[in-house]
C-alpha cells in the first residue's frame, strides 16, 4: 500500500522533541543516526526554493501538504558569528521577530529558535510569501531559566529547520466573502489556541475589538 496512514495522521513533534532528541541525536551520531536520517534528512535548503523542498522530505513528511523537516549543515561563516547566506535562486529568507529559547519540560533551556519568512525577489524590495520556517539550534549543555543572562554555547554542526505553509485549519473557497473569511480567521485562532499555538501572521490580520 502506497499510503498506509489515513488523512490527518502526521509527524508532529514538539519543539522539545525536535531539539532534545532529533537534533541532539544527530549531532552526537551513533547507532540511531540512520533511522533519524530517514525521518529528517540532511539538506542544504538554501540551494532550493521552498516549494521545491517537499520532494526531499523524510518518509513521515513526504506526503504532508503543509510542513517538512530538515537537518541543515551550519555554514562556516555562521559558525564564526557572521550572518549566514539565506539567498535562493528566486528570493531570500528573512528573520522575523526576536529569536527565543526552546525549553524542556523541566524548564531548562535546551535550544534556540529563529522564525523566518520567505520573500520573492531581492532585499529590500522582496514580496512576502506564505512560506515560513522555524530554525532550531541546540546548545551545548543546558541552562536553567534563572540563568538567562548567560551566553549559551551553540552546537555548530547542524540546525534543524521546520519549513511550513501558513494555512488555516478550515478552508473556504477563494471566492468567499470577506466577512466569511474573517469568521474563519477567528475560528482559526480559537483552534490554534486549543493547540497552544497562534501564528502571529493570523493574529495580525484580525481585529478582535
């Protein structure tokens, strides 16, 4: 059977699982690395445009229409604390908001998260698209939340990137009226809150007053 899993079943790990298991196991190497590479492959994603990436996804995500995961080798100049090259042939990835920590279930800092948006064209006049990415890097060791002033040492070998499309949980035909779209957007926020996550791009388009 080509697709044994019914619709709705997806590879959907938490951020803690992405960093503490998949990313750190990849960096350490060892006997589980072959299995991990089947789930999340190694790919220099900046050699491709985001819509080309799904074909390279791991086995659990290959047919997922909305999100894909990759281990990305960290660029040499990025390791030397310089800005990495995030250009593709048709556009560029731009960081949005401030980077933040990734926490474990026992409130320890285990990684670093940066959110990016893909723009077509070249900076500073690119056109924003619906493609986004969360880039996760692991830190060497762990920090407790009370030591936020400390500077964590970033693991240099790989980052883990979650590439995804901004989409609503429930969709209406594109010809729907704007009022129907607003209703759906508010419903999307409510559902997203049930999942403990609200995409800032969704909130930015809704006036709840």
